[in-house]
């Protein structure tokens, strides 16, 4: 009897725990959005409430911001904070298991606050001088349908039992037990004892993208099934992440599964997903100072993998070291189509004049508007193509191709790729090397 009752209670408990996890992130998102929206008026009163660790991570002093100087560091800080707020507000778990009317209210608040974050981001330097307000058209577009949905939901479910209040009876989540608040451990050194080259931060590529290719051929060479190539390849991935942290990279994006990879044998695909799932769950990446993101579509992916990706992103949202974006079920062209559709929708809703569409606006409509341009693209496995990887962000990347098959790679290959990058002269169309992107001669290739 007792056992039966406990079993029936379990799904509710799971949901409550899900809510307890999602709620602090959502509240952090609300608070950060408010802080960013009102930044100009706070600065005008000599008040600065942005997180200190974020200021330190972007090498900004309070005085710089209070003087309302829009420096590259200030721009990077705002990009970082708006990205965080946007992520933290995305807590679909909060809408599960609540009254449908409540779910509409939560969804609408989320959309509203996320729209405020995007407005703050789009203001650029003006954010230091004026409040980021939503246009009446955007407010109307959000509220009008929500009102109708909420009324319908309350009518339909007016007599439903009010939800119990489990939050009051459960203990507060222990912050120190929450993986999001555990202090990160430093990266493990490479077994060879080799250390990362000492490259000054301003010479490092801000964003490195890697097409991790060659797992299948590696497995064939060893007379193993292709899935073994993916499994050993995941060890290489882990080592490269440790190496990226040692080097001090701020953004690393890894191509793990493309929308075209569905053309493979179903059993290879299923095993590959299992390997990814195990890698995400095994605790090594979680313990590091890595903020994990996922780019790609959930369509067709196993639910436990999408859950693991989302959970890892939630748990690591407070990390500030390396932003690691995993491209899983990712297609670059699909992303451009989404941006185009978003712009078209905004134009039809009267929120934007098509004559005002420029590169910045298109970039702001990409699914990951905060992902910086890729400075260095590295592909292993001997192929010289980009295979639908980040077409927007790669337009001015330095390209680096190596023949090594991915499972044979370790962090020292990443260090060599980055060191080679420091010797490139980046001109961006100018006749001379562009300031800040010139070749740095301090490290040997
Ligand atoms: C890269 O290795 C991993 C994925 C594309 C999922 P491959 O599996 O493409 O390896 P090769 O190119 O067949 O050797
Ligand atoms: C690109 O590798 C995709 C990933 C690394 C995830 P592929 O092996 O799928 O690319 P093609 O087929 O050689 O272009
Ligand atoms: Mg391949």
C-alpha cells in the first residue's frame, strides 16, 4: 500500500524538483534583465549593480562603466550578460504541471522579458544612455494573443483542483549542492606534462570552431565498428576542452552531429547519441569552468540526450571560463532560414522596416545571436570543406586543416592550431593587417 502511494507520488516530486531547479535560474534572469534595462538610469545615479565577476572577467572597472564609455570590453560585457539573461529566462520546466492559465502567464512573462533582453542588446552604445523600452507593437504582439489564450485556459480549467503547494513543504534547494554553484576545478594537465603556450589574451582567437572529423576512418583502420571511433573521439573532445581552458580561450564551438548525418546507418547514429549522452553525464565537463550551450534542433534526437544537453546548459549557466557550444543536429543553412523567417515575421507585424535590415539585424535574429564570429576554423580528418557548419560566422575565419583523424587528436593539436593562427595577418579587406588582428610572433608554430 505504502509503496504504491510512494510510486504514485514520484512524478509530482520530480516535477517539484524540476521547478526548484528552474525557479532560481528564472529569477536570476528576471533580475539581470531588469538591471540591464535600467542600466542607463542607474549609471546616471552613480549606481552599478552588474555582477562583479562579470566585470572582472571582461577586465572592466566600475569607473569605466560609470563614465558611460562604450569600449570593446563594455560591448563584450553587455553581449555576455544579455546572453546569460536570455538563457536563464528559458525555463520550460516551470510551465509543466501547473494550471494551464498559469502556464500562459509564465510563457508570456518569459517572452516579454526575453524581448526586453533583445532590445537591450540591440541598443548597443545607447544602452548606457537610455532605458531599453519595448516598442508598443512588440508589446501588443505579445499581450493580445496571450490574453485570449489565458482567458480560454481559465475558462476551460476553472474548476480544476488548485495545485498543491509543494514548494512550502520541500526543503530549500541547497545552493552548495547545486552543481551550478560548486566551484569549478582547474583543467587537468596533459599526461605528457606539456603546458599550453603562453599567448596573451588579446592575441588569442576569440572564437574557435572545430569540425571534428575522421572517427569512422580511424575505426576502420583499427578494424573496429564506426561507433568505437565515436567513443574514442569523445576522449579526444574532452582533452581538447581541457586544453582550451588551459589556453584561456573564451569560445569554443564543436561540430558533433550535422543535420546531414541522419543519412548514416541508424545503429551508428544511435550509438553516437549514447556516447554523447554519457559524455555529458559523466561529470568531467560539469566540474570545469565551462558554460555549455547547445546549438541545433531537438527534432529526431532521443529525449534523454536533449534533456542532458539542456540540463548541462542549465547547470553550467554561472560558469565564466569557456563558453562551449555543442552543435548537435545542427544545420547552418537552416539557421539562416530561421533568421530570414524571423525578420519577415517582424516586418509583417509592422515592427521593422525592411529597408532597415542590415547585417547586425540579421545576426540578431539567428538562433544564437550572441555567438561571436569564428576567428579560427579547424577541421581534422583531411577534408577541406565546411559541411554546413556556421556559414554566417565563418565568413572571415582563418582556416586550418589537418590530416589527423579526430580520435588521434589531443589538446596539443589545438595549441598548434591556435599558435599557427597567431602568425596569420588578418586584413578584412584592408591593404594592411587590421589593428588587433596582426600576426604575433611570440610563439613558435
Ligand atoms: C566525424 O567523424 C563525426 C561525425 C560526423 C558524427 P566521421 O564519422 O565523419 O568520420 P569519417 O569522416 O567517416 O572518417
Ligand atoms: C561534418 O563531418 C559533420 C561533423 C563533424 C559533425 P561529415 O563527415 O559529416 O562531413 P562530410 O560528409 O564529409 O562533408
Ligand atoms: Mg566525416
